[in-house]
């Protein structure tokens, strides 16, 4: 069974499970993928606010379907020759003392907008962690100007940062959010006050209604709770970051950053970064590029201390080589 014209036990089970880990008063729409989750988050905001520009961040990645792509701003190759929805850009601020931290208010004063959308940790943008002041200020200004705040948790959600959602580290709540990847299915969750009300106004789906994927998603939530994997992500992430911090200032490593098990290493050049990814792969360690010069490390939530120490030993040897 796929689609959502009729409901099944697996669908209801996942809806119940996810309601225990998202803000109260939220409803959830299941969909196929992360990009489609973002598409529907955007549509929910447009339905409430009308066809106005949206605000997104420089360095953002929200997906490669046409709507989500309009608010993506990481690699030009993703956007070449494609039309865009109207969008305003702000800087993604990683430091509390950044003088552009409140640039969003200037846009909100001068423009009517449909929503603000951002990641809390930029994934494709380089595993850059937003400053607390920046995220809290977006929440404040969104509320002040009556604009929905969309937080994209497709890559950071479901435990990778040591909490169910990265925004929980900031003591804020979105109006609308997107999730996928670790959840097994895509999902757009939203405060009930943004519920379009009418049936079929959002996307229909086939994979978002798959009984197998729904059952897996529900089981994932159960296992994370049962095995205390949020706590494990925090503990193992701290060990991993401490070990990697020793590399800063050596052989082109200029920064190590992240939350929980979502960690980025920034190098001085893209060429060095790309070379290290290949060398790590040849030694059994899977990493991936992020941004212009960073690589991302995102181990499974079940990783053990022994595995972390083994990985650190290999990375120390490889990353300090010329």
C-alpha cells in the first residue's frame, strides 16, 4: 500500500511516534524525500501568507527540486539556467558578534515576505553551526513581523546532533519544519495554525505512504529511545571533536566544528580537502565534502567508543600527512 488516500496501521504508528518528538500542536505530512519535505513546508507558508518573496541564507542547501532550489545558495551548478521563486538573501551567521546578525530585520521592515527558511547547521554549505544569537534573533523577528519560520532539519534531524532536532540546542521552536534521511521517509511538520485545511492542497505521494518505510521510521524512533542513542551521540561526538581539535593548525586544518555526531573539518584549500577524502576512503573511513573546503563526518548513532578511537587514530595519521 502506498499513497495516503487510505490510512494503514503503519502510517498511524509513525504519526504517533513522530508526534512524541516534535513540538506539541504540530501536524505532520509524510512525503517521499527531503526536497519534497521542503517543497511542502514552503507551500504551507505560501498558502497562509500568499505569493511573496521568501528569505533564505547564503550557503543554504534545501534541495534540488525547483521550489527548494530557489532557496538553495551553495553551489552555482545546482542552479544554472533554472528559474527562481522570488527570494531575499541574508548572511548565515556562525558567530554571536557578527555585525550582520540582525540584517533580517532590515529586510522585514522594507519587504512583505512569505517566510524565513534556514538550516541550523548548514550541511552542503560546510557543516557550519549557526550562532545561538542568530537563530534566536530569527525566531524573534519572525514572531515580531508575523512571518513563519521554517527550519530545515532534513540532514540534522532525528538525533545526529545529540537531540532529536538541532533547533533544540537553541531553545527555539519553528512554525514549520522539514525532516527526512534518518527518518526513512520525508516529512513536513507544522503548527496547526498553518494547516491549509483543504484536502489535496499539498502534494500527493506514493513513497511517503509506503508501509515498509513507515514501519522502519517508527522503529527508528523506538530504538533511539530504547538504546539512549541521543545520549550516545552527544558522548561520542564530544570524544570525536576533542580528538580532532588537536589537528587544528596542523597540515592545513583550520577548523573543527559541529554538534553531536555531525562534525565538519575545514581545510585551507579544496585540493587538500579532496585529497584527504580519498586517502581516508582508502583506509576504510567514509567522509564527504561539504562547502568549498570542508569535509563532513556523520557516524551512525550506534557508534562505540572503540570505533571512535580507531577512527581517530587513522585520521590523525592521514590528516597530518603532506
